[in-house]
C-alpha cells in the first residue's frame, strides 16, 4: 500500500501514524477488505483483523489507545458462534474497524474473502469494474461478487465455498 494508489498511500500513512501494527503487534494485525485489493469506493473503511485470545484485555487496550478518536465505539458480539470485539472510529479521513476474535487471522472470513476476491480479480480483470459499479449502487463486496458469479445463498458463506471449490483456499473455519 505504501507504493499503491494515492488513497492506498494515504491509508498506509494513517495506519503508520496510529502505530497500530506496533501497538497491537501481539494480535497479528492484518489490513483486509477492499482498499488493499483496489475495489474500494467512497466511504470504504479500513478493516484490520486480529487474533485475540483475551477479549477483555483487548477491549481495554482498544479503549486506551483509540477512545479519543472520532466517533469511537466498542462492542462485543457473537458472530457465527464466536465471541468477537469490534472497535470503530475515524482518523485522518478514514473509518477504521478493528476486529478481534480467537481465530488465526488467516482463517478469519475477512481474510479469506479478501484472498478469494483478489485471486478472482487477477483471473478476470474485467470483474473489477463490475464489482465497483455494484458497490457504487449500494452492494456490499461479497454480495457483489456473488451476484456477478451467480453464487446462490448467503454471500459470505457462498464466496468461501466458491473459493474452496475453485481451489483458491483450502482452509476454512
């Protein structure tokens, strides 16, 4: 991202300025989502996913580090049977979403979705413009891909299943 588009460079600078990779290094933070693979639109956030074993400590750490950032919110939820902690805030004209759960980052859905989407875009570059057009119409990323690829059912599960069937990913939750 350091050498990417102007928006990617600005995102890289904001992440460096916040020092997230250092401050949260014990959680193996990884930027996922649309910006790293170049299918972001206006309003796309910066999703940083992490492996977190102690959610209470993670909540405290996020509160300490980011509670002074714009529109800071912190919540705990259960997603697909897993306890997660999510913090959102604005910094340097970007919305950040920090997401922690007790799964290794490489097995989390956000990471798997990004990997599958990246490989599909490399395989069929025309897909990029079509996905962006659907996103500009209000589609979320995974539903946009599933619409274009005729993947039925839940788009979040369906995209991963498609990735497995196509040999893009082998390990899923």
